C-alpha cells in the first residue's frame, strides 16, 4: 500500500508564530499544497532573515513536501542543534524521517516523543503512520485510536485509520488468512460506509476466495454510486467470466466501455479499456481485440499493461512464442511485474519448457510472497510431475454370450520434467457362458517417456503377456513405441508402433493372434471452435491377415465450461482376408455417426468436487454391400476428487457398433477407476529442495 503521511504541523506553526503576518503568503502556499512556490518564498525570506526560526521551519517543510526529503532531514537536524528542546522542531524532524522513508529511525524517535508528551496528537498519529509503513498494523491501530482520543473525529487520523485497516487486511490476505482479512475490511466499512477503496478490496478478496456471489454483491453495492459505476461494471464483468458466463461478461464490459467519454480519471479509463479487451478475448472475438490493442500500441507502444493484453491475446490464440516475446519485454521494463512473471510462466508451460516455467513462477513469489495464483500454478504444474498409481477394474459382456473381468494397474514415476518411468500390470479373464470356453491373460510391462525437445516426446514400453487358454498356454512380447509431436500451432501428431494380443474373448485369446499396429493420430484445433481429429491404423497379424482402419472426426466446441462439443464421425475398415467365422473381418466397412459430448475435466476439478463426462452418438454402419444398419453409442463417467492426491470415478459404455468380433451385436462395459498421487510434490522437485 502506498501511504502518504498526513501533515498536521502547520496549524501549530500558526499558533506559535501567529504574529508573523509578513509570511502569510508563504503559509498559504503550504496550506494549499503549492510546495514549490512555498520553497521559493521562504528561501527568499531567509536571505533577508537567515536566523528566523519560523522561516527555517517552513522552508524545511516546503523542501520536504516538494520531494527533497534528504535535504529536509538535514534542515531539521540543523535546527535541532540550535533548538534541541523545541518540541515543534522535533515533530517536524520526525515527519521528515517519514518523508525520507527512514521508518525504523522514525519509529524510535516517535516513541521518545510520546514518552515526552503522551497527549501529543502529532506524535501519536506520526507513530501510527510509521508503524503502518513498517506493516506493524495491529500496534498502528492502537496508536491511531489514541490519537483520535486526543482529537476526536480528526479527519487526518480517520484517513490514516482507514489505510491502516486496508494494509492490515491486505497483509492477512497475502498470508491467506481470508476470514481475518474479511473481518477487517467489514470493520473499515462500518467506519467509512460504502468507501470505494474498501469495497474494491473486499470484492477482490472474495474473488481470491472464489466466493463469486459475494464478490458480485459487493460490486453491485459499489455501483449504487454514480461516481463508482464504471468500476463496478468492470468488476462484475470479471466475476461473470470467473463464473463461466463470458457472454454476460462481454455485455457488461461493453456497457462500461461506453462510459469512457464521460470519464475523467485516467486510471479508471485504463482499467475499462483493459477489461473490455479481456472480455473480447474471453469470447474469442480476436479480431476486435486485436484492433483495439493495435490502437493502444500506436499511442503507448511500450506500456506494460498494453503488452500484457497483446500477450494474453496471443496466448489465447496459441501463438505462445509471440506471447513470450511480449512478456519478456514487460520484464525488461519492470523485472518485478506480476503479469510479466506469471504470464511468462504460463506461456513457457504451454511451450513445454517446464523448468523455465517453474523458474518464472518462483520468481513471481519472490516479489509477491504467497501470492495465490502463482502458488496454485506451481501446485498444478507439480501434479504433472507427481508420481501416481492408477487402478481400474471392469466388467463387460455382449450379446454373443461373452463375459470378461479385467484389472489394470499403472504406475508413473517422473524423475525430472523431461523423464519418467512407466510400469503397468493387467489381468483379464474371459469366458463364453454357452460354450464354457475360458481364458486368462496376465500382462506386465516397463517403459519410459522422454521429452527430447519442448515439442517432441518419446514414449516406449515393453513387456510380456502370459495367456492360459482352452487349447494352449503361451507367452508373447508386448510393446508400444510412439512419438508425440507438436508440429505447428494448434496441431499435434502421434506416430507409433504397437504389438498386442487379440484378447477380446476366450476364443480369440485361444487362437494367439498377434497384432502389429503402425499408427498415426493427427489433431487440428482452430481459434474459431472447429476441430478435426484423424486416426489411421495399419495392422498386420500372424494369421496372414492385414487391416486398414481410418477414423476421422469433425467437431465444433459449443461451450468451454463445462466443455460441450458436437460433431460428425466417419470410420472405414478393410481386411485383406475375410474370416467371419473367427472374427469380424469385412472387405469393406463404413460407419457414420453424429455425436455430442459434455465433459467437466478431472484435470481442472478442485478438491471435494465432482467431475463427469457424457457422450451420446447415433448413426449408420454399412457392412460390405448389405443394407445399412442403425447404430448407437452411449458413454458416461462420474467421479469425485477427494483431494488433490486422490480421485475415484465409475464409468460405463454401451454400443451396437460392429467390432473386430462380430456384426449385429451389443456390447456393455462398466468399471471403476482410482488414482492416487502418492507424493505431495513432484519427486525431483522435492529432492531439489524447492517449494
């Protein structure tokens, strides 16, 4: 909090030197804040009357209040040598220490002044202001109240008390003592009813606490006053964004933006332009936002808040490298910039430069201790590299009288931001309830993932499967090797090879069919909500059969929170050999469907919150030259995150789309999944002693 000490000594000067009418002009300059004129005036007086104590005292005040605090300290130090017992000079000397930000020395000096005169209002208030600057707010409140006992309802003391409350509340907010901060701000409102600064601070506190309804109510209270209407609208726009109501946020920000011609306060004008551009970005109206930012760049090209807006726009458009350039420029202008440091951290994370992202986030906390957003950023990034164990149990059945129970366990152990160990174990038992054919398989594998470059990650696992079937027991090699490549902006390509055993039912497991998949996945996103995913598999099998599979999906993102998308899927499959009595292997298979997907991602779910997903699809499949068949697919998931370390969900799926086993069938699967992050921090992060 920037605190301006309140000046109260001039009245005493008039009491002591009331007869000095020849200096009334200089007194008026001091009273009205014309400090440069006062300095010139009293300097002229001292040329003719160099020993005039009143002129020296007033000159020292004028010099200090005009910005030259060091010289003021020197002037009052010299005066004290001449008049060592003059209490008025002592008070002015103490105040000059405040101007010079020598708070520790001022603290000691004011303490002695109070011992000398316990009822001195200037001494009590000066001491309170000194303690406030030293952030010793609790004691500062005690002394500002003592000052008010001496001079009830004194405006200078009341203003000091308001800012002490604001500073004390902010201190508690930074220490995440939110309830105490709220109490202090409400006490301040009781003293200063509907004070703008207190209401803004209270609303901001509610935003940090994520109690958005309270924040909204507070901003509406602020809006009851015409002079604060625009500030209220800017706050309400942000609240609605945080509540996921971006369209309403834009509407409110437009209302605020239209008030700019009537605004005189430059700070409010800046905040209003900033909020409106942010609202345009939230609503993906990038062209309009770009136009407004360009106008600002023309007039104030190197202003940090404008650079931050442009960086935000580029980040939302996934132009992360351009965003990084602007964040670096912000930090060149001001290395302590919150937007620069944390914005850079988020951009580096998106670029896959995780070590550098940690560094920028920790740099933010160097300047803004315990800041919630920076702290949360590190916690979220830690989750990406925290070891976890995941278990999953499933039960499935189909109308071909096949049943299966399966259990899977996966372990991930990151040892750096670039490297992690992988391990998995799976057990599956399946039988046909009519033929009573049974089979079981045990799979175990070990592997690793390594980020070669920020945009290229390799993942590889190798292991074995041990199967027990009706006619044979065997062991086969399993492997999965892939590269994840972020080719260009908004594009991701996966290419890989996978070797596995066909284990859908007991009959297939008994035949020991080894499948070698060569595959590629390509995903293209856009800045206008359209997306396209394509997958291609070429599979060669040890029964001398081969398969080509093409799947493509065109979809549109309707909502972002919760995520809602709808689209069109197409699938094409062809086998070299047709062996319908063994498994579904058409020469030509086509399937089309429309789908809708609703999801609240577990990744963004906070502790003690639910997450979910629901997909519904319907369409047609065309097998060979047969008549088309209608299809449906329903998938659902419901889960709960108990804390950051643990989550549990149940899921289910039902479909009648043809699979590798048969056409004209229905398949159902239900399961439960549990994930446990068994360390509170990333292993490598803890070992380095970071926090």
